[in-house]
C-alpha cells in the first residue's frame, strides 16, 4: 500500500495497492482475508490495481468448472472492502 497525494490538494491523500492473487485454490481464502485487512487499515479513497485470480461471475470463465463458494467469498470481499 502506498500513500499518495496530489500537488493540487496535498491534504487529501489516497492509497494505491497493487495486488496479484494466488493461483492455488488453497491460498485464496487467506488472500481475501488479507485484502479485507488492507482495505480496513487505509482510509478512503483508494485504488486497487489487481489480478485477483478469482472469478466474479460465471460468464468470466471460459469453461463450466466453477468454484461457487470461492465466487461467493470474492463477492463478499468486494462488498466488504467497497471495491
């Protein structure tokens, strides 16, 4: 996480986080928990540049093999972190 400020309004900083989610299914829940923690520790506004390595909706997947519980957890993480 990086704290940035504009030359025009330095009193209003914003935060930048770059994320690359784990490719292994076993690490994804811990990753989502860490994402929630990072989002909770920095005030808004924030920008997250990311490849989450997670599926948000079924149409994002090129085949029918979906892990719906991970999709559900990803939805909750997005809602909780206000991304």
